[in-house]
C-alpha cells in the first residue's frame, strides 16, 4: 500500500479532473485508479467532496510553506498565483460542476486558512483587535478567491498582470493612486 494513501487518493482525484467533470467521477473510478478498495477509500474519506477538500488543504499547505520562505510580498503572491495557474484546469472543473457552491466554500476556507497562517507568521503581534483581523482576512480572502476563480475560468491568465494587481491591492498602492486622482 502507498505510504500516503490519503494523499494519493487526493492527487488521483486531481488527475481525473483533468479529463472529467467532478460530478462524473465516481468512487469506483477513483478507487480503481488508485488500486485500493472501497473500504480503504471510506477509511480516509466520506465522499468525493471530502477528497477535494483535502486536496485543497494540501495545496494550501504547500503554498504556505513556499510563501513563508519568500522574502517579499511580490514573491509570496507570485508563488501563490503560480500554483493556482498550475492547477487551473482542476479548479475549473470543480467550479464548473454542480457542486460549485461547495467548491467555492472549500476554496474560500482554504484561502482564509492560508491568509490567517501567513498573517500569524508575518505579524505575530498585530496592533488590531481580533474582529478587525477577521475583517481584514475575510476581505482579502473573498477578493483573492474572486480574482483567482475569474482568472481560472476565463482562459489563459496573465500571471504577471495578476501578480502586479494583487501586489498593488495588498500594499495599498491602488488606493493611494485613487486618492491622488481624486485630488487632481
């Protein structure tokens, strides 16, 4: 048996999503592709959506590790965007399925977890009250998921443009440009 059976199942789901719609993938197809029994599948997961949730969690963990190793905001964002672009066909299949609402919830929770942990590592002693931290993270998570999903579902994303836009949004540069244009 594979050393990381739970991870193998999640990766196999991502592979199947490259050629099939989420709702067309059955547990039988997944266990056959993994070479495991249904009993083994149900030992680790409840259903296909729980596999997808675990896959997103793994992507978030890898993105977090890459982001924490980065020295600047642009590198953090580029690392995040690069992984999303790499997995865009899988993400697109998830979003285009009849499980769109569940998929968006899973992505939103994943991004919220990512941002919360990144925030805790980069700013361990923020001068904000917990409700302000939550509002800050929620605002950015919803915005990030919206931009990323839009990019993943509408053709080939322009990575450099998206990275630049996210950097300017997160740094406050866009707001400063708006403030300057208001004064002119």
